[in-house]
C-alpha cells in the first residue's frame, strides 16, 4: 500500500522531502501537489514507472508528458530554447504554465510525441515540488492527476490513497491546490500558440 506523507505546503519538512526523493530514486511513482493541481510523477530515467503511469491514466503514445524543472537553466538542458522563447519563459516562470518545446537528446524518446519530438516543460511555483526538485537534482516526469474519463483533477489525497493506494508508491498530502491544470502554450512555431486555457493567465498568448 502506498505511503501517505503530510507535508506542510508552505514550510515543507526536509526529512519527509528526503524520504519522498528516496522513493522516486528507487523507481517509485509519487502523487504530489503543484501550483495548479496534483500531479503523478516519477524519475525521468525509469521506464517501468512511466509504463505504470500510462496504465493508471490510460494514456496513448501521443500524450505529451511534462518535465518539472527547477529553473530555466535546467529546462534548457532538455529543450531547444531560442532567444525569443527564453525571454517569454523568463517572464512566465515559475508559474502554472506548461510550454511545449522541441526536445534535446537528453530526453528519452519514449516520453516524446512520436512524430513531433516535443514535450511539455514547466517550472512550478509551489514549495513542496520546488524542494523535491532541488533535493532530487533532476526533473520529475509528470502528468496531471486526472483519472480516465474524468475532466478535472483529483483534489483529495485521502481519496487518491483509497483509489490508487495499490498502484502508486507515495502520496504527498500538501493541502488543497486547485482543480485547474496548467495553461499550455506551444513554442515550437514562429509565434506562441495557446493550446489549453488553465490556471495561468492566457491573455498574453491570445
């Protein structure tokens, strides 16, 4: 059965952050809070954990997974970022936005869109995930905690534990963090394209 950690959403306990990172490094799947909604994540290099996430969410190969990054310098390791895109990213990160970008060779092909070779990247603004990323020292491969045939993310960690306790390894209870997923912006073309309206203000991209 999955462990359930209660971590303070403003002042995360480092002892529990360390234990959560150990779960990720050991190949575990973790449900954790972000600045938009709860997310389901694992270590980027772990193929079997990614397969398990696909099974839970019933995702096909065209789904764009998201890399949660500590900052823009880490993001640029995994995505091709030109100067206009960098200026835009600098203005809107950290925050509840996901940006679709062309991936570098640092990203395993299994997590890319099979034809476009793109992925979603974001720099979240939430103390728990920031501390997780800092302690882990690498991005977390993630997707929003939305169950198949549902339109909004799950919001209650205890309910997640009841439903998914045998399918994930750790659930971090970090309080309420909303039901709106991120606003998604595609930066792979000549101009930004608004793909999905979410928590982040979409007006600059409309």
